[in-house]
C-alpha cells in the first residue's frame, strides 16, 4: 500500500548522489510540489547534493520561476541528461559554465530508453541520431567540456549502422504526476493534458530498485477508480503527495481546461484568419505540400500557422499529432505546447515515438533556425543558448517528407506583402543560411541516404535537396535574386535550371483555394 506523505517528507527521501527522473513536458504534468520541496531542503541544509537529473523533456516557462529551474543550484546537481532544454535557462547556465556534466539526447529515444531500462534490455538500438550531434563521431550529445562519458555508441548490425543509447543500471527516485490516487497507489490521469512517460518511468524506477513518488490532485478510497482509467498501477507507486491547487495546474497557461483532457469537446467555430505577413506566406507555401488525409506533425513556432491556413483553405482530412501523445484536435502553442484542444486520442509518448520512428507520419513541418550549404539544420544550440533537440531528430529522420519553415533572415526584418509580390523594406540583421551550422540537428547526408524529400521554405525563396545538393528552386515575385537572396547567404547554393517564381497567390489577401488543387 502506498504511503501518503507531505512534499517535505518526499524531499527527505532523496539522498545525496541519487539519480532522479522527473516527469513533465514544457508546461504540463510536472510534480511541482515535490520539486519546490527539494529546492527548499537543499537551500536550507545543502542536501540532497550531487544528484544525477534525468528528464526526457524539461518543464519551464523560459524564466526561472517554474519547473525544473528550481533544481538549478550549484552543487545540487552533478549531471543532467535531457532532451529539451529551451525553457530552463537556469539549468542552461549550469551547463555553459561547466558546473555540471550534461547530455542532450532525443526525447523520443529517452522515453523509449525508460522502457528498455524497465525490461533490463541493453538500451535503445536505433538509427535515430546518426550523423547528427548525438552521434559519437560528432559530439555524442555531450554539451560541455567537463562531460566525458559516452552515453551513445556506434554499432553495426547486418552491415547497417546503428546507435545504442546505453541504459542506466539504476534510477533511485522517480517523480510523476496524476489526477487521483486510491489508497493502494493506483494513479489515474483523467485531467492531465497528456500521459507522457509516466508508466515507463515508474516501471524503470521500480525495476531497478528505486522509489516512485506520485503527486496527485486528490486521494480517494480503494475501489472507487475505474480500473481502465488507471495509468500507473499501485504496485509501482511507493508514496503519494497531495498537491495544492496552485502547484497542480493542468498547464502553465491554465489551471484546468477540460477540452485539453477530453472531459468535453469545445466548439471551435471558424478560426480567425492570419494576417497577410511573412508567417502566413510561409505557412501557405508549406500547406501547398500537404497530401490528402496526411498524418502530420507541426513544430512549434511558424509551422503552427499551417493549421490555420489549412482551416482557411478548407483542406480536410488532416490528422495533426503532437509528440507528447495527442492525436487529432488543435495543438496548443507556447508553454501549452504538447496539449491539444479536443484531441481524438491520447497515447503514451514513447508509443507515439514508436509510430514516428517507424515512418508513421506522412509529413512533418518544423522550424528553420540555421541552415548550412549541405542543407544541415541546427535548432538545438546557439552559443550559450541551449534549445535542445527535443523530438526534432526522431521526427525529421523518420518522415518521408520534411519541410523546414522560417523567415529568410531574423532580427529586424520588415517586408511589404501584397498585390502578388514581396518587397524587402528592412533586411534582418541575422543571416540564417551559413557556411557551417554550430550543431547538426538534422543531417542532410542521412536524408539523402534515406531518400527523403526535404524542403526549406521561407517567405522569399524555397530550396530543396535535389540529388543531395542544396538547390534553390523558387523565389518570390518582386524579389531580386542577387540582392535579396544570394547576398543574404554565406554560401552559394545551386540554382535550379528551371528556377520558378513562387505562386503569386501566396502574396494576396484572398484565399488561395488550395482545396481545389
């Protein structure tokens, strides 16, 4: 029978030198009470110290107010293994100052690794990560100078290259979150916006001799929970902490929205059309690539606009998916990313990545931060700013059609769009097309070998990997090829013999009628 304890008692259970795995995704499903109590204990006593923190996806809001930032005290952590880092600046600072050992590995693979640890298998053996910065021939996912241990190794099976992500022999503590717990510790997740890796996490901890602590909204009598609602069985749960309302929000955006967790279906009505700007042009051009009844993943940022355009254009049958585990509905943005309004189905995140890794997606549209002359993309590291690879590597290496979407330059870019053409009023200060990217998050060489179709879509130009060469295929009406495109790149791309103008309808206010194509 699980024991009900206070957050302070939960913090006392974590010992110096423990490896601790924490649940959460951007702004949801994190046991905030336990994290706060761990921080409070460390600041008062200096313990627990030298912890090894493990998370597939971090939780934060981009400031030091929320989430795992509260673990970011020098001496509290010895090492960090994580997949997504963008919203935890305090943890990033520890890494860039060489105060902790740190690795950045794909979140899908880390979630799958939990299942391998639970079953005492030899780790995750996969092609995910080959030729990217997590490949040991490049950086092996190591994030700073003090990080020496290899957590990923290259191997060959039947003449093919694979990576093995090594399992941890023991995870001492796991902290997860749910909605209700009965007196035996059975955990339901009705009001959570996703299930994430809760089950895999609890199994991995329990089967390696650790303890599982679950934060829940409330505790109920045995026999009152529907067994089919139980996501983590009580045999895996050692302790229960009852959360307070302030520290048990559904997402960092809202205390509770029932349409995110399936209690109701909210009438959406007609989505308001996007204004005609660079983001809409890019989203429109990307939407032109949508295939009928496509199963799609949209990355955070500019690619989110594709859903809006699809609605405006009357494109039907799309199934939008989110790596946190939601299928269908309308994906959320910002710190609500990972949740979805009116999802049709919610599955465990490791299962979603099984689907992704196996090529289940039809198409994926993701962000474009930096691109080099080979067509490699970096979205994970920019000097001291560590975004992390998140699910980007899993998604881009397994999907037959991948489009990277972003403005051609950044910081200060101003444009005039209308009447079927584009005019640059003020060029952005930051060039995105560089001779060499700082870190390879997407490998063009891997894509060429895999036979993927890869597009790079901006508001003024479209590029494609053609026979492995980064090739300019389209430019916008009104754009000067030399001044507005080639002079804004640090390298000379190949220019297609049949260089085309982008469809002038992209640059007009009225709908493009893409549903009629």
